[in-house]
């Protein structure tokens, strides 16, 4: 082979090698699993041996669906999530800590935390827009819950909720009445208020009074009807007697006998 032929073959050989390498990379790429498509602003990490998934300040408007199901700690704080639907975290059976603080959560559906009862030990819902939440939304949940810095309506429903959950340490003082069925309680810590006021007992008394008033109203209506009925019959009887008096004596006796037999 001459030097000139070698020079001509060298580019062809390099081209074949590059083409083979390209085909090999394509083949390997088709065999590898696709990379996880995490929501923008979210990333996995490992902290103190626990698998963590962070979506802090990621401008989320809903709970992301592509969270790794082996996550132990989930941070969804500082977003714009408005509510928590049923089964929002059902695919996270190993979750230990859930941070939902500093969002816009105003509603939590019953069953939102379904599937987390076994392992979850910390739930942060502070600094949201919660006004009233059913205790059923936290059914069977053993986690310590932070409910501070929300615009709570202080009533029987909140009292039942507070008694149903275990509050996180040092968070109870942050549960303040933004509104209340009693105006004098606004601006006060809820635990301080319920130390002297039983909202549920007041509600029960109010309900009992309403039932008594309703029953009295029905009783009064029945009595009024009976009085009207008796007076109406008396008036009819008086008119009939006057009519009988105006009849001739023989016809009168016959009508009186008929009237007596009808009355009997």
C-alpha cells in the first residue's frame, strides 16, 4: 500500500469507527431506563441517611405526582398549593416527615393523608389559609401536627380537631382565633380560650333550646287547632239548636231525636 492510499483510507476508517460508536451509544441508550422527570424546582437528595425530596419554593400549585415512592422526607413548603385532595400522598408509604408550611392551603379533603398513618411522625401545616377543617381529615394519623399561623375560626369544629391530633411541640400558642362565634375570643390563643369555654357544649345547649322552641311551637299550633275546632263545633251546635226551636213541635222532636242519635 502506498503512502497516498494510506492517507485516503484513514478518513474512511475513522468514519466507520465513529459510526460504530454512535450505533453502540444508541443501543445502550435504548436499554437504559429513562431518567426520572421531576417537577421543575424539585430534586432528590439524601440527608442523615434518609431519602429526601425537596420542592421548596418551586411555585407549585398542586401536590406533584412524580415523587419517588421510597421518599422519607418531603418538603413542599413555600409554594402556592391551595388544597389537599383525597389520596394526595397514597404512593408514599415510607414517608416520615411532610412539610407543607407557607402555602395557600384552605381546604383538606377527608382521606388526604390516607396511607401515611403507619410511619408519618411529623406534619407541618403552619402558615397556610386554614379556617375550618374536619377532624376526619386526620383520622388515624399519629404524626405530631403543626397548625399554627392559620386564620382559624374558633368553634366546636376546631375544638374537636385539636382534641383529635397531637400538636407539635411549641406550636399550640400559634393557634390563634382569627374569628370566633364569640367576639371576645378573637386574637386569643385557642388553647387559652377552651380552658374556660366548651364550644361544643355551648353548641349542644343551643341545639337543645332550638329543639324545645320548635316543639313548643308545634304544641301551640295543635292546642290552637283544638280550641278552634271545639269553638267551631259549639257554634254549629248552637245554630242547630236555634233552628230546632224554630220548627213545629212534632218535627222538632223528630229532629232532636235525630240530633241526639248522631251525637251519641
